[in-house]
């Protein structure tokens, strides 16, 4: 959804024609961290492995959650993968490794977190005020030779969503879906 909103052209390239996105070093490092957590395996990077051991976790790691959003005569099928969630989805974590330090405001405005909270609401009927949500940031920096490494900090940013946030997100989802459908139809024709 976010890729479509940022660039319909890049959305077409990735999801219609299967072109690979360019992956930056920061993205690759974040993927290494996420894969290590999901697979519960050491990455081979001692500092990154130490941070993985320190990060808070729930029972579910990167488990897909599906929900349906009614949209007139059709249904929009949603897929969310919170980084870590309680089995009952009353709480979830989203992890971010980044050179830029995450702030409370960034966590509060994260569309990704709102998307997850909305999908949980649709799938499990858990109201946002009954969800404990936290963005966990692992700040990283570049060494003198250009390699990324964690600073050793763990920044925990609890955040909340309201029913109004979820309703706005369903509008955003519907708008994006309409645009994606139109884009796909125009590409095929």
C-alpha cells in the first residue's frame, strides 16, 4: 500500500512485472536482523546477535495475520506481519534498525503500525484501546570503514491507536485498493 502511494510506477515494476527493488545497505542490515529474529538463529555478527538477544519478544514472530475489509460488493484481503505479537494479538512489537533514531512522534504516526492495528481489529475484533503496541528501535551507525553496527542502545517507544485512527486507515486502504485495481486494469489493457 505504501509503495503504491509513494510511486504507482514502482508498484507496477515490483508487483506486476516482478522487478526486484534496489536494496540499500541499511535495508539489508535490517533484513539480516529480522531474519535472525524470525529464524531464531545467530547472524554471525556478534553485536547484532547481542541486540537480538536483548530485544523484547512475544510468542509469535513474524506470523502472518489475514483479515477481510468489506468494500461495497467486494472484499479487500489484508495481510499483516507484525514483527512479534502475543498469541491473542492484544500486544505487538514492531522492530526498526536504522541510522536515524526513531522518535515518539514517528512511532505515533507510523502507518505500518496503524495498518497492523487495523488488521488485528478486523481479524480478531480487538479494539485499539485494548492493544499494547510498542516500536522498538535498534539504532545503528557506520564504522570508519563503512560497515553498519548497532550502537548498543535499545529505544522502546510505546504507542497507541484510536478507533478514529483505524477508521482513517480503512479509508486509506480502500483508496489505495481502488487505485491499485485501476492501475492493474490499465496495465493489462
